[in-house]
C-alpha cells in the first residue's frame, strides 16, 4: 500500500482498499494543517512485554488514522492500533486523523446490468482480509400492491438517457394446468406426464396443457386408491371416478 507522508511524518494518507468502504480510493494530496486533527493523548499502564490496544472511533472510508508514540522508551507500535510495552509504565500515544475527501465507495458505477436488474456491492470470500466488495447484478424488486389474481411485473420503458428504470405494473397471473392424473403443475412447467401417459413430454403455458402423442402402452394407474394417508384433491377425484373409492380423506 502506497503511503504519502504529511504533517512532519505524523499523518499518512492511504491509497488502497478500506473494508468498510468496499472500494478503492483515489490518490489524494496530503491534507493542509487545518485538515489534520490531533486527538486526545491516549494512556494505558501495562507490563513489559505485554500488548495493548488503543481504540479510536472513526470512519475508515473517509478518514485515515495514524498514531505517534509519545513514550518510545516505554512502548512501541507493533501494527495499527496494537502496541508493545517495553517497561512497566504507562504507554502514551497520540492519534492523528486526516480526511480523505476523494474516496469513491461505489464500484457499481459503470457496471452494466440487464434492464430488469440493478447493481449492488456484494461481500466475497478472499484469501486474506480485507476483501473488496464486488459489483453484482440482482433482480430489481417489484413491490406494487396488486389485486387478487394479478401480480407485479416490471416493464421496460424508453427514456432520453440510459439507463432507464423500468415501470412497475399489475398484470394477470398466469394460470397453471392439470396433468393426465389431475395433479396441478405451474405455468411454464415442462416434463413428463403421469399415469398411463408418463412416457410423453408435456408443457403448461398459461392454462394450456399440451403433450407429445406417443402410445405408451402402459396400464399404470395414477394413484393407489387403497391407502390410508391424507389424499390430495387430484387423488380423491381420480379414485372416485376410476376405482369407485370416494371416501378418501382430502389433504
């Protein structure tokens, strides 16, 4: 990580990735003296050889934090805000805060998605933290409250300057179908039929159920009508019509 010293080497401006920011920051010039804040001196008593941690609240996406050891004979900076004590006395440090005014925390800018999707920064796994968030396209929400029998759908629109946000509309819900045995299948279902027609491929398109027409040569029954589990509507109707077993328990 490249660091540019400023204010008598007490403050360093970082160029790189901040985990809370989720993005890389632009190279910035050292701050003027008025933009460097010298914070209250931190003191903590410790034993020789002991590690101590000084914690300071700040936003690493917009600021950079550095420490100056005021008692170098008693303690020294090990890494970040972790210090090692040399003697059984108080370790004193002073944190310095510098503003990073050119940190761009959006990697989604310029990342193209489909018209019905939007970009979001997503956490990813990496070998060594901190890990940069990666731009990912996800489906845009459609949360318009629609009346019964209708659902919310996104509609692509034209605009003067792309990208154009799609419009939410209420449209009629597609209707499902029933198989050869009366089992319900959803709209856009594709697969084998059931019962004595199970060798044929079928599909459901908004209530219209169509199948290939191959002679299966099978006498397979849709249901076993002599079981005592809770019956579905389809099994109850089929067993009553084909096996005269009309006392099954409805599921």
